[in-house]
C-alpha cells in the first residue's frame, strides 16, 4: 500500500505541473490560432460575397 | 426528505455575487454564439470550422469538449467510491492518448482521407449502406450516451448552490441550461463551439487548479491519504486489489474506453482531428492533449476523494446523510463533490469555479449536439435522399436535429429511472457504437481485404453491448460485469469483421480476384 501511495503522490504532482504549463502555453497559442481563424473566415466570407455578386 | 437532511444539503457559501458571476459568464457565451454566426457560409465551416484549427486551439477545444461537467461528476464519483485507485483511469487514458499521438494510429490516417465525419469515411472506403448504418449506430449510441448529461450537470449546479433538496430546482436548471446551449450551438455551429471552447478551456484550467489547491488546504494533504487508508484499506490505492472496485479487467476496459476510444474513435474527439490543418497537427495535438486527457480524470477523481475524506472525517451530519445506518435512504453520492465545493470555496471565488464547471458543461453539450446532429444530416438523411441537399438545407436540417436531441435529453434526464452507475451507463451506451466502429475503422484503414459486408456486420454486432446495462441484464437474468461484456463485444466485432470480409469480399476485389484467377488459368494453359 505504501508504494502505491507514493506512486499516486508523484503522478498527481507531475500531471498537475504539466497541466499548469500546458494551460499557459495553450492560452497564449490558442489566442494566436483564433486570430488566424478569424482572418481566414473573414477572407472566405468576402470571397463568398464576391462569387454571389458575380453570379447575380 | 427529512428536514434535517434538507438543512444539511442547503449549507453553502454560494451568494448572489456568485450568481452574478455565473450569469455574466453565460451571457458572454451567448453573445459569442450570436457574433460568429456571420462566418457560417457552408457545411465545412458549420461542422469543421473551415478546417483551419491550429495545434493550440485544437488542444483547447479538444480539452474543452472532453473535460465536460459530466466527466467531472462521474470521475468525482469514482474517486468518492474507489479512492486513489481510481487514478489509474487518468494514467491509462493519458498514456494511450500519447501513444495515439506518436503513432497517429487511426486519427492521422483518417485526417488524410479528407472526410468530415467517420460515417463519411465508411462510404469512401466501403459503400453507402455502411455509411447509413454507421450513422444510425453512431447517432443511437451517442444520443443515448448523452441522455443523462443534462441531469448530471444540473445536479452539480443545484448541489453547489445548496438547492439540491428543492424539487423544483433540478428541472428548472436543466431547462435553462439546455435553452442556452441550443441557442448558441444552432446559430454558430462548430465555429462558435471552437471559440467558446477556447474561453472555457482558460476558465476551466484556472478553476480546476484553484479548486485542487483549496481542497488540499481545506482538508490537509496527510489527512487525505490517512483517511482513505483507514476507511478503504489497500483497495483505496491499488487498482488491482482483489477486494477493490476495479481489477485487471476493469483497467484493460479503461485503457480501451477512457484511452483509445475517447481520443481516436469517439466522434467528438475525432471531429477535432478532422478539423485540424493536417495530420502532422493532429499528431502534435494528441501528444499534448494527453496531459489534459489525464487531468480530466485525475483532478475530478481527487475532488471526489476530498469529498469522501471531508464527509468521513470532518462532517458527521453529512456522513449520516451519505452513509446512513442500515435501512436508511442514502443521498445520491453525485452530490458529494458539489456540496464540498459549496462549503469549501469562499463566496466570489465559488462563482468563478461554478462558471468554470458550467463552462465544462456547455462545451461538452455544444460539441455533442453538433456531432450527433451533423451525423443525422450528413450520414443518414442526405445519403438516403434521392436529390442532392443544398448547403442551406443541410444547415437547417442540422439545426432542427440539434433542437430535437435537446428536447430528448431533457425528457430522458427527467424520465430515466435506471440505477446504473453514471460511468457504467455511459460506457455501455457508447459501446453500442464504438465496439463495432473500432473494428470497422481499424479494418478499413489498415487491412486491404476488409469488405463492406464485413464492416456492415461488425457495426451491427456492437448492439450486443447493450446487454451490459443493468435493466437489460435483469431482464435476461444475467450477472456479468459491464467491462467484461464490453471487452467481449470488441473481440466479437473484430472477429465478425475478419470473418465477414473473408467470406463476403467486395465485388471489386472479387472481380480482381476473378481476373487474377482467369489470368492464372490463361497463363497455365499457355504454359
């Protein structure tokens, strides 16, 4: 039981530390990805509008 | 319910300030749903966010979806009943997801096929009837699987706000949350899901880390381990202990369901892979997401353990309610973790943590609603119609399906009286789809001789998983564990896929084989 106890304590802290680092990285990187996504969607929307205008 | 129990369950630090914080958060989500509506111009944008999701956003949205409030609740329940031994679920889920990321097993190959949904792949690789059956099995298993999400999520909210003893609270919270999720999912599709998932990831990450730190401070690090050791013995730590809740079979079942299925077969997770820029992004996304796949089980497990220790060692009035003397009716242990949070976290911060949990609730619901409704439109209705469906008609059909599924989960949450453990219910209903689908995906992607008849039969064989449900077992007079039935169904589906493909090869392959035979005969005659 003692070895399992120690094992779960180590796992718990390693995973939490990794998650804290991941959270900061994803928060910053995700914001950049979102900006790119918005830009791409804006372009696609403009293209769709142009296509529609040329068809009419 | 006795007056004393009502008073005990009503104790919470939740104040009007916390209600204010939660309402502001929900309003922001709704505004985002309305704002991004203008970007939805076709079905790829609606259900695939234009296939422009980068690695970090992919991790955020995948975590936001898979770390739902229902996951938090059933994992807390597992921690409450199984102690630290329940951590094995987090460990195997993380390891398997990491291995999928490194190898690209299933997901990278699937992304390379350029399909939008798994059943679409069935048609590309096999035929239309396999796609339609795959869609039906997926919708059936998936919608049944999310049947209790709304209720379980609402249990958290009424538990943390101290309203759990009020009969009117649960249906009211269920209806309000459902309306909110339906509004912004039907309007913005995957694009609003991705944007809100990102915000929810940020709020949820902070919320979980803060709640964990507070639980350690409130209960005491050593007290957590000592109480579990005293109350549960070795079974509270060793997942293989004979007297415990788990065992080798259970650990294997978890490696398959919480690990492989959750990241590589389950459509809401696979949808993120299919919406990624390329297969390289998918691999990176999975490798890093393995950390959050561990956390989504580990932290709620820990909060469930903390609730158990708090009730067992520091709150005798709750101990009497949750562990009554023989003959007494126990309070549903799903309420344990939210009640702990309601008593442990100070006002103000409690609103933020609750907003984080509601974020988890919404991010799962929006993705699941979108996944199943798009399967109904793209993989069942559209292929069955003789004429082509326009993009506008498909989006409209998907929106109608979202509302219909929403109405169903409200009804099912209120009407279902099954006594299954939440996790067992979910594993069994999900297995209706994923046992057959695993065989078909692996066969289709990695075995040239896999045939449409074999795939069709393998998909159908997944229905045997339903015998793992408590009411069905009672009807059949069986007493076999859900994990054993699940593992047997996986094996059975694989065998059916192989045997079906060998006995009934596809026509093209038969023709090729025939041509090869004819060529052999011709050559033999010439010789």
